[in-house]
C-alpha cells in the first residue's frame, strides 16, 4: 500500500498529517462569527483530532446555539466519542442508499431551503 507523505511527524494510517494546516483552518473556519448561521464541518476525524486547536474550536462552537452540520468518524475514542455522546448531537448514518437524499433532510431539519 502506498503512503501519502508529508514531511510531518504525525500519521493516520498511510496518511501524513499536516497539523499546521489543520490548526490554521480550524482557527479561521471555526471561529465564532455572528454572520454565520450554520457551520459545515467535514470532518471530525482522527487526523483533525490530533490538533488541540481544532478540538478547542469545535468544543467552543458546539457549546453555542449555532447550528453545526458535520461528518464524524464512524469509530474513534477521545473527542470523537465525546461529540457522539453529547445530548444535543443527532447522528445520521450516511450510506450509498441515502446519501443523495441527505441535503434535503438536512435542509428540512435546519428549517432552510437549499
């Protein structure tokens, strides 16, 4: 199996993780902003959870009244399990059979039109 390499210290499976890029993106894209009504996050996964700044930004966001639509790793401990265990989180499994209908379902759940 080939590796997808970065000159980085962290690896998840065959992938090198550019932790600096994740942290820059987390601070810029997950910062609270009154003009943003819905945050879309792809994804809360093992790579992202290597970043303490990502975790802090996500926790801060999840502890607000802002709507967050995110994909999350199917398996994982730590922050992944923490998010899945929150009382205010609604989990939907994405499958080949339902993925095309999910945008309309998300829109209906948020009370918006796509």
